[in-house]
């Protein structure tokens, strides 16, 4: 759709396989948990990418990485996200954190927001039917982020242009230049494939995102019945 920006990072980094939400339609095979990030890191270290692993894989890439997007799971569930951000900024001019954004409203958000402000990280917040954030919650998040002088983008991911425009109308106070228009993927081949690839939880570089098995199967069965 004309007039709105797209989002095509060179590299996606899966920083954790943990999320504190369970959105219907999520492609990622997350472990859903509301335990504290520190506790989960102690109990399940394999669910988290370390700063050392990220640094190693970015050295291995040996290509110019113009933009890196850190996502999960939910990246704010990584207790050492700030260390990963520092590493990502060493290797790329443009670093994004893709998030549902709810953590921004918590008392403890200041430290991470201040690091984002210091480094110039852009916080990319998902606002669409799947993530279920209310317009008032989004307003609170954007106010807090702006107060901390952190750059932000709002990603609206809907299945149709009509649905995109409906969701856009719910946040019409956000300038167009802060809006990203994304088409909701309904099948594996519709998921984003970054130019350089995806850094997985173990620090290995791959072509595609980690997905749930049934996210792949559903569209195949749908195809067989038509
Ligand atoms: S917040 Fe994102 S990662 Fe977590 S369940 Fe929802 S879509 Fe998936």
C-alpha cells in the first residue's frame, strides 16, 4: 500500500524462544512463561542467545549489515537484552527491537529504555488484531518511549488492506512516517526472509525463521481441501 513504509531488515536475530503472550496465529514455537527472565535464564539457558554467541555470528557474517532486527519470542524476556543491543550496534547502523511493547508500561522499563536511547535503538511495536494491544495501551507506551527519547515504529500486520486501514484508524495520532505496513503471513513461504539470514538461539546463521510445525502444515491441508 502506498504511503507507508515496509520493513526489510538485513538480518533477524532470535534472541529468546520465550514469550509471555500466546497470540493466536503466532508462527513462533515459543515457550510461554510469565516467570521472571532471570529465573528462566538460570533454568533454561538454551532458550536464550548470549552476547558472545551473537558477536561470534556477526563476525562470521562478513557482509555489510545495514540493519538488524532483534526478535523472539519476546525480546524483552531476555534478561541481558541490553548486552545484545550493544553487540548489534557494534556491527550495524540500524538496530530494531521487535516487541509487543507491554513491558514499556512496567516500573522497571527505564533501564532498557535508557540504553535504547543511548545506543539509538528503534523500538518497533506490534499493533494489530493478533497482538491485541488497546489504543490506550499503545498511547501509554508511545508516551513513555517518547519521554525517554527513544525512536519508535508501529508495525501494523493485518491480512488485508481493509483491516490495515481499520487498525491504522485506531492510532491515527501516530504520524505516517512511524507506521510500518506488513502483510500477515498465513503460510511458511509468506514469512519474511532477510537478505543475510536469521541468527538462531544457538548463534548459528540460517536462511529462515524458526516456526511452529503446524504453522507449516495448516496451509498445506487448507490447499488439499480446495
Ligand atoms: S507477542 Fe509475538 S512472539 Fe509472543 S505470542 Fe504474540 S506474536 Fe508470538
